[in-house]
C-alpha cells in the first residue's frame, strides 16, 4: 500500500504504558504509526515496534524527541506529513510527574511538568493542525487525568497541567471544527502502569478502596476510549472529555 493511502497516526510518549496501548489500538493494516519517546535508552521502544509489526501495521517508526521542543516538533511533524502525504490522528500522551507538597515544590519541578504535560500538547498540536486543517480532516486526542477534576495532594504541578489540557482542548475544538477537525480529551483514572506500580502496596490498596470497581484500570481500557474518538464513528464529537476511571470521579 502506498504511503498516501495509509492512515497516519502520531502518538507522543508511545513507547510504554497507555501510549503503547494507544499505538497498538490505532495500528494494524492500512496504517502508519509513529511514536515518540524522550529517552534514547528506553527499553520499551523496540518491543512496541515489534508489537505494531506483529499487528500488521504497514509502517511503524519510533522517533526520539521532546514534544515540548518547538523547533524539533515542527521539523519532525513536517517530515512525517511529507513522507506519508497526510496526517490523520494525533494523540498527545507524553507526560511526566515530579510529585511533592506544594510548599516544598521547586520552581523547576513545577515548570518542567507544565512544559512536558501541557505546553507539549499545545506545541505539537499547532504543528499537526496545519496539515489537518488544510486537509479538512483530522483527529486530535489529548490525555488528561482524573486528578484534573479531583485534585491530588502532592501533585499541584501535574493536576494544574492536566486541568489546563481540558481548557486547551475546548478552545482548539472551537477553532478547528469549521474545517472538520475534532479535538477531544481522555481522562484516565488510576491505570496499572509502571508509574502506578511504584506506589507503595499499602497506599495502592487504599487507593483501590476508593474506586467503585475495586481495581485499577488497564492501559488497553484507556486506549479503547482514544480509539473510539479517533474513529469515523466519533465524527460529530468534539470538545469533550471521556472519563475512564472505574467510577472514581463522576
């Protein structure tokens, strides 16, 4: 299948966790999937590419660059769009956490999380939008979090960034709708990933006790919501947030 006929997907932070599950949910025959990662030594990259290939994805490529780097984002997205002749789906999943009580949080810890978790969404989206708006077609899905709505002690920076994504999603949805591009968000609750596995066992059990389903979600459950928003069936949905949290927030 020629490059121009492949549905082209870009997933930032796609080497592991929810990002990997999203890449796999959107991959398969007839697609080109590009994932980004910020760590050149990330052990999950090769495995993710192998899983994409095994799923029949026509083209898959991993690129090491930071989504909050404006010059790099412009260069890389241009390369993808020119190589494939199109850009259909952007999933802004790249993120980081530097937890700590607000009274002890350094400027650097606050600003770095805002850059990676919020500015990067704006940064990559504005570049991708140029190609989508010209084509009068496209899907942008931003990964927020349940803590954007509930707050969470020790995560002033992360909560603020993830809440900012919701406002950004709504504004971009209004700007892009006239040209057929949808912009939505998915707000996962506590998902079983490497990050949450680092939570001490006692704290993890207490957390599960707050979730009506009594368990953490899986990356695949969060990815399913993203896949729906990226599908043709979601063509009349924009500016919305889908919560995937087992009833933790309603």
